[in-house]
C-alpha cells in the first residue's frame, strides 16, 4: 500500500485494515480529514492513509451499489442556479409573475410546506419508517426548498451564495474547518 502524498476532496482512501475500511475524503479538519465511509456514515481519518488499489475500488463500488439499492440512487447534482432559472420561469409562465406576490405570501407558502414536511416526520416517528413515508418527506422537503428559493428570488437573494456564506459563518463560530465554496456569482 502506498501512502497518499497529496490527498484532495473526493479521493477514495484506505484508512485501516478491514475489508471495508475505505472512505471518500470530504474535507480537511484539525490534523486529518472528514470522510464518507464505504458502508455509509461518516468518519474522521488521521493521516497517514493509503491510496485505494483496484481491489479497494471494486469493494467501494460494490458497497455504493448496495447503498443505492437500499436507499435509492445517488443525489442529483442540481445547483441553486439551475433551480432558480427553471423555477422562476415556471412560476412566471404557469402560475403568475413572481413579483405579483409579496414577501409574506412567499414566506407563508414556504411555511405551509415546512408544516407538511413536519407532519410526515411526525408520522414516521409515530408509525415507523417506510419507503412511502420517506418518499413523501422527500417531496415535502423539495417543496420547502423550491419555495425558499422563490422567496429569495422575490428579494434578489442568491440562495446558493447565502447558504454557503451562512454555513461558513457557523463553521467559523464553532471552530470547524469545513467550508462550502462561495465561488457562486451574485445575481
């Protein structure tokens, strides 16, 4: 096994002797890295760790396929920029002009969807976790995010940039080295 000399975010590394002691590097943190574990969950890894070989990558890919079967396909690469463009266009064309509704209207719409998401979470807590309830929660959370972006659009706020700035502000406050890229252009 070769020690990694210049690790970067996204690298798959071996950090122990077990067959699934593999992780994808997420971000640097105080003398090591945060990583996504091969079998799910997160971990903190201290250097040195080792380059993944072909057998390691086969194990990683097999575990990711199993995760996909268990929890569904990997997350999309949808950006806030893409969401804004299409959501604002749909609003203007299929419903009404974005500017025709004021801030409280958009805020209430978002709050209503948040309430619906909370109701699904209540049912999961009370009645148990099912695929149907997770799918319902996903839909309600998608509505919350869409309305949050429309509210942001109504006031000219770049939601992606706002999220990155706020995330980084909290990271600074709590002493975390994890940061989001703020390289998003302002509207």
